[in-house]
C-alpha cells in the first residue's frame, strides 16, 4: 500500500485483538490487489439505543490507482443485535474484497465493457511506415498506439482525423491505447476539439 492504513475509532476501545484483526483483513485486501493506493477505516459505536441490529458503524474506503474509491459500510441497525465488533468488521471487509475483485477485473479488462464506456478519440498523427501513431483523447492528451493494437487489420486504413474507440493502458513510457477500433472510416473525418 502506498499510504499507511488510516483508522479512526469513536466510542470504541482500541484493543490489540481489534488491531490484529484489522491488520489481517487489510493484508487479505492486498492479496486481492497489491497496488491499493490507500485504505481508510472508521470504527464507531454511535450513542443511540437500538432495539435490533448491530450497534456498530464500520466504514472502509479503499482507493485504487484508477482513482476510484471503493466504499463499503455497515450502519447501526443492520445485521444482528448480538453481532460482535469483530463480526461486523469481518463482514465489511468481506464485502470490500468482493467489490475490489470486481474493480480489479474491470481494470484488467477481464469483464466486458460496453462500447459507450470506451473513450472515443481521433487519430492525431500517424506514421504508417513505422507502424505507430497518436490519438487525440477527449481531454486533449495524445495517446500512443501501435499497429498491433488496431483491430480488424485496419491500421492501413487510418489517417489523421479518423474516429476510433480505444482502451487506455499504462505503458512503460506513459499511456498507450490498446484495442483500437475504427468508429468511422477515413473518408468520414472528425475534427479534433481544441
């Protein structure tokens, strides 16, 4: 983890057993994905009387390199009135692991993405003799792509202004496009936005 785990306690005694449980659960999260940016945890027992459900509130916020925050929480009144704090903490971490697995699968493109989720860009520059080019992304960044990343053998059809959809990945020298798919043929060109 890039930043140490932040834990806030409110109206709960911080015990060695609780600290050990949380450390073990954080380690299990890191086994799911070892590039977690940060993890924040709040454990509290609000001052309210409940007739049913747990008396604890536990909230986990996990940030991953994509910038997405995975937030899982258990509110007072959920679960069983006799659930121990350890049970509530384990339940919240279990749900956080499931959510993290889904996010990691999306980041690794293991789950199918719908076309409307893929960014659209235009070919800004192309070097056909060298087999690469650059896309102009909607946020005005230039993103490198290689001939092998263009689907259906359409690299030779590309020219400046051709609209494409792509998946962005982090390459050795910065962002690069993979799975580049022509949206419109070279005869129908889009103008890059300024």
